[in-house]
C-alpha cells in the first residue's frame, strides 16, 4: 500500500497537469509517467497476497457467522476480491500507459493532437482514478477489519498518497537536475511550486484525518469506534502521536516560510521524513490487526519489515531507472516547454492579426 501510494499519487499529478494545463509540471511529467506506469511491479508484489489471502484478511478464512460480513458479502467475497484486483490493475495500466504513449508520440511527431488526446484521457481518467483508488483502499486495507465503517477512508488514503508522492517528486527532480537530465528545463520556481503543493497536502491530510477521527469520536458508535480504540492501545498510541506531530506539525512548521521551499537543508530532510511518516501511517492502518497492543515487537520483526521495504524499493527503483534510460527525461515537443523555461511565444492568432494589420 505504501508503494501503491507512489504509483497513484504520480498518476494523479499527471492527470492534474493535463486538466489544468499547468506548465510548471512539464519538466516533471515524464518521470511521473514512469512511476505511474510501474503497475507491473505492483502486480508481481500482489502475487503473495493473491496466493494466501486467507492468512491476511480474517473475513476470508472465518467460518463464524457475522452480520456485518453478511451485509457486505456482495463486496467481501473471494470472487469479488480477485475480480476487483484484475480490474484495478488493468484500469491503472490502461490509463497510465495511454497518457505516456501519447506523451512519447508527441516527442516523435510534435502533433498538437497528442495534447488534446491526453486532456481527454485526463477528463475521464480523473473520475476513474477517484473510484479505483477508493476501491483499492477499501478492498486491500480497510477490509482487514470489515466491521469498520468510514466514508472518508478513500480520501484519507488519497491525501497521504499525494503527500508522499510530492515529497518523492521533490527529491527525484533535485537528483535529475544535478545529474543534468532536467537541467535544461527545470527552474527554481518548479521546486517552489512542488514545495507549496507539498505544504497544501500536509494541511489537507491533517484535515481529513482529524475529520474522520472527530466524526467517529462524536458519534460514538461501537461499529466505528473500535478501530481507533485498538489504535490507542499499547505501542499504537505512540505511533498515533508520532503521526499527529510528525505527519503534520513537523512538515507544517518547516514549510510555513516561503523561502523554506527552496532551502535544500530544510526540504531534503523533510522529504525523507515524509517517507518515514507515510510508512508509520500505513503501519498504523495495517499492523494493529495482527498485533492489537503492539506487544512483542522484536528486533527480528523490525529487520523483516525494513528488508521487505528495501526489496520493494529496489524493485521500483530498478524499473524506474530502466524506463528513464529508455526515453527522453522530459517532454521534448510539448507546446508548454517554452513557457516552462520562461520564453514567451506569440500566439498564432496574434501573429495572424498583426500580419493582417501590416
């Protein structure tokens, strides 16, 4: 779910770029397209889940009658689980590759029709994205405790996903600039814009998470409160406090100043901190299911978690570098490239009007 966050967060930024015609995202679009197209890596990592779902999701292996499960049986059953997994991966693959293929085609032909096509993909894709992300969060993470109810859970996962993706985008853009891949096109203002959006999603995530907690606490319905009660026990209370202060207050206070978004000694540690906080957030959502009070967390279990994280990060990094080497590092003939580097190009309509006057 951590690395799915990066894939879906990157896809969202590409969709937003085309929907709002945001020229400042042009230098970043190509490597965001590569991350969004990392669906095959996700499919491979999903194989153990597909082979042994009963050991992960209690509702699959339970033989006891549960009214809450019976009510949701149309959604939480083996056929639906596998069917939805195939649909989700197929849709993400179609959408991300459709956008990247048109982008690469524009590199070759320079046709304006490619921009139009990408905007059409984005127009329908943003709705598909919202539905599929919500279903993924419900099927693969929320269903760990199928009795629980939260209509905000999809937005909660979305906010955290885009947040950690923006932090990752800042670091990758910085590295590619230093290595010369993005040096011809990326501007100082690009990093400021990434930092500004990162700051905005810091606040948005905190708002969504607080709203979910407040609504559940205020209603005090047992079918909802048990989820947070479990996460306020033992070690998970400390993890919850870490998320409250580390996921919100630390980046919020560091990013509050305008000039901080261009200060690398501030931004680089904050971006790396964001990875740790998102990992803590995903652990807060998943691990209390298997260890309610967080007792007996051993050094071996920590090493195993870090090893799993490193394995997945290595797989993603290798796939990303392979795609990055196989294509130009940024869009070559996008009509917004000139605007990105600060060059004003007279519109064709203005040139035609001027020639008519002459």
